[in-house]
């Protein structure tokens, strides 16, 4: 029997553990601010780590809204923070490419000082010790950023 319950509204927190927290966001730009505030709290750390993580979340969520199907009506973004004994890992996953478009793979663009946008990954690279990305079989892309304790 199919459930007729409507989907839960976004944003919403995901079930977590002692070392992992997550939030599911919708396509609204206002969710960027919510994600940033959530990330600062989810680090469970000192401000010197919480601030770079929350800025990175803001940049990666904004990129996801601009460059993937996550920014379309009905889209979503999964943000997870995992704390290990050595570092904190941030994962931001989109819904894959927009219909009819090729995926946009994360890369740091050439520096253009007068360009008003396009520096989110450059900022991410400056704030974390390492970042990378992977594409899932469904087309979704997860960007991972690692922050040392």
C-alpha cells in the first residue's frame, strides 16, 4: 500500500549519531543562511573551526543551487558533518545536473579579481586543508572538505 503522506518540509535535520550530523535543504536561497547557522552548531567546536566550516557550507550550498538540479523547484541538498579523532569532514551532495544539461564538475577557476562571483571553491580551498569531489552513478555530485582539529 502506497503512503499518501505529503513529503516532510525542508529544511529538516537528518537523523544523526554522536559523530555525524546532517540537514536536508530545499532550493530556496534562504536555506543558505539556515545551513550556515546549522553548520556552526553542528561542528560542536571552537569558533576558530566553526566559522571556516560554516563559510564553506555557505559557499558549497550556493554553488549547488546555481549549478545543479538542486536549485530547481523540488530540488534538495544534503549537508553532512562527520567528526573523527583527527579531523572534521563536510559533505555537500546535490541532485545532479539540471535536465538537458551536462554535469558541472567542481573546479577552482582562474583568478579574476573583478569578477563578482565564481570564487566559492577558491575560498573553500583556502579555509580547509583538503577538498575533493565524486560523482555518483545517479549523476549527483558530493563535494568533501576536510578541516583539521
